[in-house]
C-alpha cells in the first residue's frame, strides 16, 4: 500500500516538474536568445519490478553547430551593413543632382561655351568666373565631406572597439559563473545569456568560438584571443600613419596585432575606409589638381583684355585634417586670358583650347576631366550596389540560420500548450491514484478494526 502511495507521489512530482518547465518556457518565449528546456523521465526499477518514475534536471535544447553557423553569418551581416550604410549615406551627399562633380564641371564648361558667342562681353566673363567659383566650392565641399566621414569612421571604430571590450568582459564573467555552477540546470539561463552575447559580439568582429570541457568559451579573432575562461583581452583601435589601421589585442601583457579580415562591423569600417573612402579622396583631389593645372596653364597661354598674359583662375591648397581646398583667385573678368593674340584681345581664340579640356586626354592626363568627374560618383554607386546585393544575400542566409535555430531551440507556444494539458492530466491521474490508495487504506483499517 505504501508503495502505491510512493509511486503516485513520484508521478505527481514528475508531472509537476514538467508543468514547471513548460510554464518557464512559455514565460520566456519573448526572451532574446532563450533556449527552451525540457526534462526527461525514466522508470524507476527495483528487482525488475516497476517502482515509480525518475526525472532529470532541466536541459537546454540547443545545437552548437547551428549556433556557430548563425554567429558566422552575424559577422557577415555586420560587415556588409557597415559598408552599405556608410556608402549610401555618402552617395546621397555627393551624388545629388546639384552637387555631384560632373554636374558642377558641366556648368563650368557651359559657361565657357556661352562665351564663344561674345568673348569680350563682361557679363559672360563674370558668369564664367561665378561658375568657376561654384565648381571650386563644390569640389572643396566634396573633399571636406570625405574628410568629415573619415573622422566619423575613426570615432565609430573607437566606439565599436569599446563595445567589443564590454562584451568580451561580460562573456568572461559568464564563463566564470558557468564554470562555478557547472553545465547543469543552474547555469541554463547563464548559458543562454552567453550565447546571446556571443551573437552580438559576432556582429562586431568575425569570431572563432571553442567550448572547453569545463563549459566555458574561448573566443578569438584572426588568432588573437579575446576571451579565455574568466579572462578578457583589452582591445584598442589604432590608426598608424605608416601601417594604417590596426587592432591591438592584449592579454596577459602579450599584444597581438590584427589588421586584416577582422570581419563584422569593425572590419567593415576598416575596409570601407581603405577600399572606398581613401580612393575617393584621391580621385577628388586628382580632379581638383587636374582642373587647376590644365585650366591655369591654358589661360597662361592666352592674353587678357589689356594684352597681358593670362593669370590663373584657380588656386589649390591642402586643407587642415586632410583633403584639399580649390578656390578661385581674385581674377577680374577683363583679366581672363581668352585670346591667343596679344593684339586682338577680344577674339577669344583660347576658348577653343579651354573647351577641349573637358574631354581631352594626354600623356600627362590619361583620363579627361569629364571622365574623372563622372568616375567619382559612378564608382561609388557601383560599389554601393555590390555591397547592397551582398547584404541582401548574407541577410537571407542569416535569417535562414536564425529560423533553423528557432525551430530547434526556441519556444513553440502551441507545443507548450499541449504539454501543459498533457502534464496536468498526468498530475491529476497520479493524484487520483493517491486518492484511491487512501480509500483502500481506509477500508483496510475498517476491516481490522
């Protein structure tokens, strides 16, 4: 009779344990990174005879291989998001219809073309100087925009590096707690938190993750250890004038330098700076230099309204913090060297040579001014389109892995609702067994009383 009570009590306790796990799953269905838990039941056998039921501790339903794949795609998404966001924001600024270099250059050469009808007209000459000022100001602003974005990227690199340090430290703390508690039920929520932190960190850098026998994670980026057990490295972002951007990872007073294939948002910032921003700055500076040299040298071959040699129209100088400044000189309309004859200052023969500069190439200038100007925005647009396409691809892959992870590990509320009903019925059935046992025991006492 006592065995009956014991078996029923074990069954009721097992059902109650199952109910508690299902209730916890349902309560955490919106918790980011939560892995649903389950307990297993097994028969308790004594001398080959059923003797009740045993339940295990709650275990996480998770797959490390699936998690690894998800973390890798997080890094790819972070990388292309970084490239795409900075590139598209820059394109909106320098490729608008009114400020893009090719539009500004066309305006200048249109003013030159207008002068051919009346080379000595002061109004047309002034219009040319005004369009030259607009062109110089626009190219200078483009150059400054690139410098400003470079400064913003440097600030973002520092902020992202600090975030890497914070996450690494948090993961190291979780490693320590998990090792202390063991890999059982007591550390389930901590392991979920750690996986979620690793996922976030993977979006910042391309991680390699290894799990030790003690249950802790060892994280590294390109061979440099970020986290090992309860220790977290100190990461610093350095822009070296000679070596360029570097990531210094220091642990136990040992520093490792990482400069390539960092991945994630941090790697995207570095590659955008090296592969997009710096080449664009060189292109803009090159266009300014070509425009300054070609226009000024052509004007110098002509004569102004007083028969004097043509004076420079443009002035190029270096800007503080990088970039270049193109400006117009204090040239007056009458001082434009538009004539090729000193004695016929109003014929405007030099205009033909000036107009030819727009499409002309030479051994010194293999690319024309027109092509230089259009290449600035066209190459940026091409790069942004490629990055956008890549972002769509890696995002789709990431979403597939996230869906697979959720299908395997996340809470299914419909499934848990069925479990609740099943375990409630099991609990009620076991309580009924206990009630029947109590009734039998009472009747047995009555018989012997």
